[in-house]
C-alpha cells in the first residue's frame, strides 16, 4: 500500500472532491473549496482482486483523520482519532459534502477513541436527517446514547 504523506496544518483542512474514483474528482493534489481555500487530496491505493481500491483522506487535523472509500453506495467515511469541540463543525461539513449518492454515507466510528457530546449530537443529527448511517458503533457510544435517552437515534443510525 502506498501512502501519500500529509502534514496537518495548525488549522483543520477539510478536503472536497474526495478521490479520483468519483466522477467529479481529478487526480490527487491541490483543490479549491467553494470558499476559495486551497486544500490537498491525499490518496491511499490498495491492491484488491480485479483492480485497485482508492481511499482519500477527506479531513486531517491533530486529533482526527477521516478516510473515504467510494465503494459502497453513498460512500464510506472512516473516522480515526478524537471527535470533539475543536473539529465537530468541520467534520459535519466534510461528511455532508462527502455524500455522493441518494444512499446515506456510511460512517465507520469503530476507530474513534473519544467523542464528546457535541460530536455525538452531530453524528446522530446526520443520521436523523438521512445523510449518514453509523457502522462499528462501540459499546461505550451505545451506552452514552442510552444514558442520554437517545436510543431511538441509534436505531436510525444503524
């Protein structure tokens, strides 16, 4: 697997046009966001039977990385690290823009090591709006949702 290195900037940098496997995206490299910011798409290629699977880094800051795989309908976003007040807003924007089809974006949260209340509300809100579906929900997140009497939100997310 070849990995393109990316150094996180002090400011979080969401990336749009997630990877070259989607029709609207081009090769890895600099992009312009709708706000005029320049961001970089980083691509990881993995050999799989019958071709290559491409995963892009959609978002990267000091505590969280979001990888993107266009393979399932709607796409798959993998959250790795910590989701907290410093990145919840940027992550919500990134996940909303990453959705590529009528199907909801699948968000794998199994590798999150920490989620604060704001991050949890953001994830369940995306599920309630039909924009996302959570996969790999850890037991500690299930427990927190039940303690907050948000079990119905979890049912919509799964």
